[in-house]
């Protein structure tokens, strides 16, 4: 067995200590570790101090705030989310997305915060060190080339967290703790650059996700190689509010096809203000397909992933329209 | 690299271990406690053969740092029969958990490399869901790779064990 390279682990019990520890050079957040530890086993992350959030009890809670919003602590596990009655009933698309992650063992360990902040993935990078040695170092490894997109000057690795599109569709807000705590719509935490994919600075961490008190209806879909365990080759979520005989304020979001989630505004305009006929749903799927340009860095090929995006959006919209016509209760 | 002493309960016994910060639970179980039943398959969370119970929940020991589970309760494949014996007071010590016996009978063990993880996941399912459906079994084992059996025999072993465990407690049926 290859031991991990020497590291130090600290588990502060107060937020101020966590902030201070995270501000140090080479520090990284350790949540459930189900992504970080496999990464370290393959010598991918460069950190040398792990700052565990497990000592901050408040981060594990799922609770309703005074104004009715649902606050999910970043350390709530995906298993906690899947079985939580308020989430199953009020925000089922999030429960579906959490259920689509990995295996039962990984969901018992992996947290929502870790899923949202998950390191980006690439077929050329997420490989054992010996395999990687055969290639010149890429942008993420301090080199100057991207093997997936040689013409690009930045890393195009894939944002692979399954809960991300569901959270965007549900209009979640991220709460970041640091010297100056702040809240922002979840989409705004992603930079679009695969190497530094989060707008979370050293000394900051994601503390909670807040979901609206009266969420829109939403649906989530995922495509992967093996239904049992794999990371997404593409995923999508949609949401809208049904009011006065029409869908309003639709959100169509596709992810796992680039370093950040993609809102498909053309599809949103098309879907706003009517019921969704089959033609409209298919047209929205086509717009989603045209809005994404995956690189060849997933497990499956680019054209397949693009076609999958169309199918995922069509099915998610179909799920919502069917549920409206024939509520299952 | 910091090393320190940590407490860990493994298969009902309390241990004090000198552990470095980066040591995984798998490493501590295999190399310090010499519990070689728990296997090192992929070391990156993909295969499930390193599965142990952490406070009763199946978890991947290869992606769990030992220090993060300080003071908690671990059951490995070596302790499964012992746990089963303690679970059923009055029945005496058990040499095997019913799923272990069923796995042998159903041909669910070929090279045996995936078996410890399969059994820990399967036994947790049988504890929580006494008469699991096929879908529930497949879901519980979905994080476990087997290169030999084709999975059918393993699913069958869980069904066989469930049937026998159900017969043993007719009052609960
Ligand atoms: C075999 C396998 C299959 C998997 N399949 C899937 C899948 O299908 N879908 C999927 O989405 N994921 C998958 N994963 C990845 C992972 O298990 C999950 O994404 C999980 O939710 C990660 O959470 P964690 O708490 O374990 O994260 P960790 O490993 O602890 O952290 C992940 C990253 O996020 C950072 N981080 C964690 N929490 C915070 C925080 N609160 N603030 C700031 N940064 C933070 C860490 O520094 C690290 O870079 C898989 C993993 C494996 C090993
Ligand atoms: S060795 Fe842990 S999952 Fe493969
Ligand atoms: S019996 Fe050989 S891997 Fe399962």
C-alpha cells in the first residue's frame, strides 16, 4: 500500500481558528474527504495542511430559518440530504441530485459543501501519477498546455458535482465564512477557469447553502457510464413556477460539460409564459445542446455528451410538465 | 506528518494507536492491527473492497483519514461474526454471520477479493432492511466491484441470507 505523502491535519472547533488556519499557505479544506483523499492518493492536490471542518458543529445542521428559508450546513452529508423530510418534500430535485452521487458509502461520507466545491476533473489529469508522467504537465500541474484543448490558455477541466445544477435551479445562495462573511447566488462562486474554479479565497470556506422558503418546482437528470457509481458525463436541472396557467421564471442549467454550470437563457426565454408542449420541450432541448461545447476530457466523447445534454433537458422538462398534469403527491 | 496517540474501537476492542496525520483507516487496520481481511483494491474510493462499518455505517476505509475517526467504533470483516453473536444474545457465539455462510453456498466467492466489502455492505443492509428487495440489494452493493462472479451470485447470497434470517425470527414476520 502506498502511504499518502506527509501532511498535517487540524480540526479547529471555532470558526475564527478555521479562518486563520485556512489563510496559511498550502492549507485546504477537508470536509468528508471522499474527493480530496483519492486526489492525494494520486498526488493531485498540492496542499500540505488539511483543515477539517468536522469540529464546527453548526455546519452539520439542516434547519429552517426564521424567514422560512432552508439552511443546509456545508458539512451535512449527501446521505443526510437524501433522507431529510424537508428536502424530500420541499426540494426533491436536490434529494435526487444527492442520490445520484457515487455509491451509498460515498454518500455517507461526502458532504454537500464538498460536492459544491469538488475539484474539477479531466481525463488527462485524474489519473495515477505514473500514467500522468507520460504527458507534459498541464495548466493545473504548473505546465503550459491543455491536453484536452491545446488551443486554450486556461484549464477546461469539468465541474463534476451533481448537486450544482439542482442548487442553481433551486436558486440557492452560498454563505461563505471568512474575515468578511458574505452571501451570493451559488452560480457566482464558479470562476469558469478549471484550475481555480471557485471564488473562495484563502482563509474562506463555504459554510452553508440557503434555499428559498417557497422554492420553484424543479427536476434533475444525470448521464453517466455506469448507473451505479460514475461521475456525470453531463447533468442538468430545470425549474419554474406554475402561475396563472403558465410556467414562469424558468431556469435551465446544464453542468459537467465545463468548469462552471451553464445557464441556457435562450431555452429559458422560450419556456417562459406558457404550458410546455412536446414541441416546445424538444426545441428547448435543442437550444441547450447548442449552448454547450464540451471538450474531449470526459470519459465519453464530445458529440455523445452534447446529445446527452439535449436528452437530459428534454427529460427534466418532461418530468416537470408530467408532474403538473398528473401530480403524484 | 505529526504523529500522536489515538483511540479506536475495532471489533469490540479498544486500541491506543500511534498514528500519523496522513494515515488512512485502511492503513491502520491492515498495517498496524494486521487485520488483512479488509482489502486494498484501488485506494481511491472506486471499488468498495475496503468497506468497514464506522459506527455501524458502511464506509470506505481507503479514503478516510484515521485521525478523523478518533474514538469511534469500527467493525471489519474479522469482527462481523462476533458482532452477529453479540447482536443475538442467548444464541451463543457465532462462527459466521449468515451472509458469510450464504456467500459460500451461493458461489458468491471466487477470487474473494471483493468479498469482505460486499459482505460488510450486505450485512448492514440485512440489519436495517430484514427482507430487502432485489433493487435494494443492488443499490446497497452499487459501490462494489467484482471482477469474477458477475454479481448474480452475490445478490442471490444476500437473498438467501435474508430468507434464513427471516425464518429464524418468525415472531417478527
Ligand atoms: C468513486 C467515486 C465516485 C464519485 N462519484 C461522484 C458522482 O457521481 N457525483 C459527484 O458529484 N461526486 C462524485 N464523487 C466525488 C465526491 O465523493 C462527492 O462529490 C462528495 O460530495 C465530495 O464531498 P466531500 O465532503 O467528501 O469533499 P472533500 O473531499 O472533503 O472535498 C472536496 C473538495 O472541496 C473542498 N471543500 C470541501 N468542503 C468545502 C467547504 N465547505 N468550503 C470550501 N471548500 C470545500 C475541498 O478542499 C476539496 O477540494 C465520487 C467520488 C469517488 C471516489
Ligand atoms: S480500496 Fe477503497 S474503494 Fe477501493
Ligand atoms: S470474487 Fe473475485 S472480485 Fe469478486
